[in-house]
């Protein structure tokens, strides 16, 4: 068993800059809510780099008239692309309006994306209220030093 002191010594930190790299994702039944939220926060979103899954990104780009880096549609692998980008440090903030009442054909991908976001300790908003709270934080427009586990031991373990 690893004690708390040992575990903390295996943490490292990474800076999330003042200009966030934000991924916006919304299931079909939540796209309207995502668009409304994004329109309300357009001025704030323009201060950051925006990424999105395909359909959501296309809608956001059209409605907001701001550039959006688009991945594939979620069911076609977009959720996995965003997860990989989080693991590679290319995305450091996730707003994912997921539909808790509708089973998705790509539910395993959704679960994997949320797991990766938590593993790499990035801010995650799963609904409009949590997105509003995060976006109104004083940390939204300044650099933030996040703690992440040091996975070197795991990566170099004997197999």
C-alpha cells in the first residue's frame, strides 16, 4: 500500500495557460443547449482556442462565427480524438453536455473520454450549470498549475 506522502511525491505539475484549449462536445439532444450556452459566452470563448467534435463544431462555427478546430463526429471517433489530445496535452479544458437519458451507440467512447479528462486532471463541465461556474471562475483567464500523477514509473515498469 502506498502512503499519502509517497503518492504526493509522485505528482508533477503542468501549467494550463491563460489561453485555454477548450473542447466542446454535445450529444444530439444537448446541441441546442450547447449553442445557447456558447452564444451567451461568445466573448469569453473568443479569448481561447476552441475544439469540438464534428457536428457540434460545425454548428458552433456557424452560430458564433469564430474558428473551431473540428475533429470527427463523436460516434465516428471524435470523442476518442479529443481524449487522445487531452493525453497529449493539446486540450486542457472540456465542456461536454452529455445526455443522461439517452443511450449512445458510442457510450464506451464517452466513458473513455471522461476517464481521460479526470486522469489528466483537467477542468470538466458536464452541464450548463457546471460550465457557468467554471467560466465565471477567476482562474478562467489566468495560468493555472494543475497537479497530475507522474506516470513515469508505470510507463517504465517491467513487463
